[in-house]
C-alpha cells in the first residue's frame, strides 16, 4: 500500500489482536460490539469457533487465523511462518525465536508449527478502523502500531502489552503512539484485574455487561477505565519506576539471579518500597492504554447484531 488511506472508522467495532481463549472477545461481544479477532494458534481458533459459534453465525464476529508480521521483514511471496506454540502456557505463543528461547529458560518449551501470515494493514483496509484495538501478540505489538501510519483515521483507544526488556523500548512505544496522535495514557497492572475491575453501571462503552474478569483478561477499556489518564511525560515517569521493578525483581531481575542469606528479605523489602510508588503488584506486568486526541465518548445503547461488509465501509 502506498500513501495515506482514508478508511472509515466504526464506533461499534473492536479489534482483538491476540484472541487467545476469547476471554476479551466474548466480553466485547456481550457489550454489543462487532469484533474482528486475530489468533495464530490453530487449536485456540478451533476452540473459539465452537465457543462463539452463535456470534459467528449472526455476523457479529469474524476470526482471522494466522500470525501478524511486519511484511517488510519477510519475502514478498512468503505465505507461511514458523510459530512457536508454547507447550505449557498458550498465551506465550510467538513467531519470535528469541522469545521462545526466553520461555525455555523459564522452563516452558515450545513446539514449532507453520501458520499463515496475516497483513494487519490489509485487514484494516478490508474491515475498517476500529473504535478500540487491543493488541497482545508476543513480540509483534508494534507491528500493528506501525500499520496505523497507513491510515488517516486511528482507533479512539489502543492497548498493548508494555515491553519489559528496557526503558528505552517502553519510551519508543509511547513515542510511536504520540506520533499517531495519542496524548493520554494509562499503565494498567494486569494481574490485579480479576480482583480490582468490574464494569461500571451505567456503561460508557457499549452495553452494560456484568463481568467477573478471568485471569489473563485485558479487562476494561476506553472510557470505562477508572484510572487517571496521564500525559506522555507523566506516563514515562511512571514507567521508570515500573521498569526498575522489572530490572530488580522481574523474571530475569538481578535480585533473582543470586541467592544469599537473607536475599528473600531484601527482595520483599524492595517490592514493598516500589509498591508505595506504583500502587500495584511488583514487578507485575502492564498494558499501556492510549487515548487519541480526537476520541469522543461511545455508548452503544441498542445495537442489533449486524453483518460485516468486507469492503470496510
């Protein structure tokens, strides 16, 4: 694709990029949104097609099977890619070999399969720009952000899993969102969602849906997030503290590499101190939520099931 494309934005449409077991997709559907769900793991796709067959039949849901890749990094005619299907934790499936190696170091092996390549920009052109785009595809989140540069309109809200590897990478994520016009941010600690979040009533996103979020859910989104929206400077300041927690006591944190007498007490003390600043589990894991400068409230009070038009209009 060349140039900037003027593709219609749909206020009743959500992209669930990284459907997994449909923990989030099902919530969005019950709130009345139409959903385009992307998933690379064929076993998960089969399970979700069965679980959500009613929504598929009525046209409220479309599942796109395959792995989203930056097409600039592969051959033009490449249609398949290696996918590292995690043997112990399905959410860790990835197309990145180095991510699979990291998972192996954490005691979780992978089985290599081949899956279709998905062009996210072509999907947006086909189905339209969504109101909200949830992105959680191990190692490829920024591919979706890069694809949005192709379009004149952007989702009102975006969420993606924040990078743990370095503060520089987190800063790059925030700056890439800012370039696209996102000017308000939240860092949401994911492990606490089942205990800390419940949908507001009356709703401000779609219909009301009583929901107890399962572990692994992305939770509330858009205008229903009850945390403080922060500027770019504020969110980067917050992520400096969060990143310090990753660095010290994360999966590969320096305080977890060495055992000595009293080391567990030191780790506990560090977690306690950092928790005073983050008001969340340390080290935790975080999604970055971003709100576009043009975003307005969206309430779907009574939206009947509708059929998708595949021209994105």
